[in-house]
């Protein structure tokens, strides 16, 4: 039985004139786009509410300041430098951005904005750093390239340049500060609306331009930086409060994909730096798994569109939808149907192929083609892992019993190790740990904690915030770092347990961590 002590957040119905930024909307305002349950209200949101003659009072969640919870200190950036950024990124209204989906003139303008955002992320000294990385690669591997057969030398030279670009991009991303986490929670609501708009546009018969969705992915990279793990937590914690399941799922797959691509590229960057010309064959193999910003954008687009056909065929899909036999048959065909929708979009063919392949497996046991890795796109191994991970760990209509992230990851390392690319799984674990931010665990002192951060050198000993006892009665919240305490994790708490708790209480607790 859950305690009725709801002092972490209290629900109140306020006159609209009393609303303040930071309050959490606890109802859907259907006639104002984007104002949905779970939204952290900003000043502009409140202005919209105040201007509406249809609204007098609003239901919100407000933190009880009499019981403050200590602030969680985010991990410092792992970057060794701060690249200067003098580029000014223009700001466009949501109306103009949305117009770019169908209008070629607006699409070209947003494409220009995406290029500016890429220049901002890369920093003012990008060309110099890229030049140094490229020269270093060619100097270290020139003898190895010279010894190769002639038909492989061009490929090797291209990979050396690509790896230099990827390494430079990774340093740039890791040097980003990212926005404040409270702002991030609010921004995720905007991302949800942007994704919703594009998915709705993609299923029409009109010509759709991709710059709008490229802009979404660049916004995530630019706003979040190295805090992608916490962005994933924020999105996951809001699973019950997203207006549309498919949008929520696609956004989470995007975040897992980017987290994994960034960490995998970072691992490869460090490994390549220790290579010499004797390691040329190994370099040729692993460097193909590193990503540039342009490739991360393509990966992100594939993640957002991988289930796009469901938007058309099951438009009212919710996390608790009971699928009919007809809907289940649609599921079997959705990779190929999503691929055909993507064929009508202004997209790179490799993005289309990745959408088609997102349910394939490395051992050939997937569908629709039963393909082996030699036929995969560069994006497929990450996309199929990200889709599977999100599906297994968050509320959805396809998996009856959701599992704890640790259980899923351990199972991938043991029983399913032939189905997924081991480098991809390892990269995600290294980035998010076996106990990702937002997962619930029972401690040896009989209390229940929620992971709020992790220690890269001791992935089994994360940082936690404790809110409950094992019967889910509220206790005085406190923080604990398991790497500095004698406390141990007794067991992970599955999503099946969390799913039956009061949703407003769960969201209020999650909001304290974010």
C-alpha cells in the first residue's frame, strides 16, 4: 500500500493568473497544441493559457518547498578542452519550422540553419583540429596503406579521413555544456510535438522535405551535449505522460541511438590513437563503426521514422493498447511498410534501408529478410539494439511484461549475445551503465532508490536518490553514492512493479531527479 504522504509534489487547481514557470501541467489542454499532461510550464506556455478565453483554472503539480530534495550534481564533461563557439544560431518560430516540412523555400532555409548548428557544435577551431587528426592518421598508417593491395588503398585513405572527422566531431560534442536539466525536461515536450508533426506529415501523400527532422536531431545534439543519458531518463520517466505512444517510443529510440553512437565513436577514437601501421587491418574493421555528425543525423532520422507506418495504420496506439489480431498482423509487416513510406520522403537511401532492417538480427533470426550483418547499413546494428532496448524497458503494447534495464542488458550479454553487435551493446552500457539513470533498485538497508547518476569506473555502484521503503511508503528523501558506502543493490525492481504505482506519484518523484 502506497503511503498517502504526497509532500514531494502536490496537485492544485489554480486560477490561470497564478501560474508560474516550473509548475507541471497535470491535464491535457487539447485546444492549445503542445499543452499536455507532464509539460513543465514555461513563460510562453503560461502566456498562451492566459490569452485563452476558454480557460479559467488549470490543474498542476507543485513541489512542496518545505521538504526540499538536495540537488543532484551532474557529472562533469569528459572533454579535455572547451572549443570556442562564436557562431550565432538563428531562431525560427515553430510555425516557420513546420512550414519547412512541405514548402521547398522554407525547407532550404531550415537546411541552412541545420548547417549553422553543425558549425556551432563543431566550434571555431574545427578545421584546425580536423587537419591535425587527419595528418596524424596518415602519418601513423602511411606504411600500412602502402603495403595494402592497390584496390584497397583508396578505401583505406577514405577511412583514415573519415575517422579523423569522427574523432574531431566526438571531441566537439563532448565539449558542449548542454542546457540545464529543468530546461531539458521542458524541451522534450517541444521535441515530442516536432516529432509528432513530422510523423503526421510523413504519412500523407504530399512531398515531404527532411530538413525539419534533421533540425530535430541537431537540436538534441546541441541542447543536450554529453547529457544524453539524462535526456533518456527524462524521456523514459515521462512515458506515461506523453500524449502519443509512438512519438514517445520514437524519441526514446533516437536518444538511445545517439547515446550509443557517441560512446561507440569515442571508444574507437581512443583505441585508434594507440594503433600504428601494424594495426591497419584492425583499423579498417573498427573505424567503419565510428560516426560523424552527418551520420548521427541520418541515424537519428532512421530512429524517428522506424515505426512511421503505425502512425497511419494504428493512429490511436497507446502504451496500454490491447492489440487485435488485425493489428498484430500489421506489426509483422511494419518494417517493410515503414520503408515504403520513407521511399516517398526526401531521405538518403541508407536511412530507408535502416528503417527496413530495424528488426533484423546479427545471427539472421530477425525479420523481414532474415539478413546477416554483411547486408546491414551502418546504422542498422545501433537502430535494432535501440529499438529492442526501449521496447523491453518502457511501457508499450508489444511486450506484456516490461523488464528492468539491467535484466535486459545482462540477457543481451549472455543469452542473446549472437543477436546483437557486441560493440554496440558494450558502448551503451559504458555510456549508461547496467543501472541506467531512472531505473529502480532495492538496497541492502531495506529502502528503494532510483538511479540518478553513475560512476564510470564502477558501473555496478551508481548514485541514487532514495524515496521509499520496500512497501513504497514515502521516506525522507536522501542521496547516496554506492561507490562510497557499504550499501549494496539487493535486486533491481522491474517495470511491472512500478507500473502499478500511482502515476502522479511516480512522475512527481521522477521530476525531482530531473
